[in-house]
């Protein structure tokens, strides 16, 4: 219980501290400084995420960061066991990225600002026309050299294993033709959701080798890509983290 209270207290405290910094950056991003502000905001979010991971006391094993392309558009596709997955991504992807968030978060003060300036998009899953428009915006971002994170399952698995993939979300990769880097995360469901309190559990995060959609036939590209991404993630899931304490060293990205 003490760890849970501490984790939530520090989360709220850091949000209060970082938000005044985010507001002027958000305003500047509206006046032609989107790219530099996104970079600095990502660094702030990255440090915030690392603080949260440290507070939970989880032992974290990170592998395969050398598979992350240093330049150009990249679509990261991760399984989604719990809310801690976003924090892990912020801490260790190493490049600014946006993600598709449900439209309800657009109404949450400060959270909406951070998602927006980091390059995130809000999707209305109940309106197909609006959802397609959001997906197309994400495709354009990728083609312009940005990074996006998607959760092909479309929702959190909550410890139930890898759920079926939603073909609509995978369009970001199939239509943009940028490299897609599968991410397999094990253990994150146990951080909070499993027992409704923060627990120090072993977590493993693996960046798999990039899959090149541009090298696939346009006829079967979507289905082949889904199968390859799913296979890459499944090959890692079920292998428990081996790191007993601390965090495995990972090579820095330029």
C-alpha cells in the first residue's frame, strides 16, 4: 500500500511540476515550432517515465534497442497488457513518437495537451468516417518521417494473452510503408491492474527486428504484416524476465 501511495503521489507531483513547462511549449508548437517542442517535450516525458519506473521498484529487462531505426518514419507495434506499457514506451523507445488515443482523453486537461504535442492523435471508434480520417493523419505523419506507436489489439489484454489484431489500426504500417518494429512486453499487467495496487514485478521489453512492409506484395501485404508482427511478439511472450534486480543496460540512441 505504501508503494501504491508513493507511486501515485510522485506521479501527481511530477505532473504538477512539468505541466507549467509544457504549457509554453504547447503554445510555441502552435506557432511553427512543433518539431523542436516535440523533441523537448519527449525528453521531459522520457525522464518522467523513468522516474515512475524507478518508484515502482520493478526490475526491468530491455532488449533489442539496436533494432530501432535512427532516422525516418517508424511504426512501433506493441502488445498491450496494461497501462504501464505507455510508461515503458516513453522511457525506452528513445525517439519522439505519437500514439492513437481514444477521443475521451481529449477532454482530460493537461493529458490532452501532452498527447497532442508529442504527436498523438485522438480517434473516435464509434464514427468510422472520423476514425479513418485519424488513421490517415497517422499515415501522413509516418510518411513525413515521424514515429507512431500502435497497439494492434485495440485494447488492453489485462493478462489474457495476446488478443486478436484489429486490421484498422495496422493500416498505419501497411499504407505508410515505413518499417514496423514489433515490441513484446511481459509482466506489465502485474504492476498495477492485477491486484489494483502497485507491485514491484519483473518486466521484460523486447524490440524485435524491423519488418519492411515495402518489400511485401501489395495484394496480401496487410495479412502478411499482421501475421509477421503477431509471430514476432508471440515468439517473445511466455519467456519470463531473467533480470532479478535493476535494469539491464541498453545502448543509447543518438
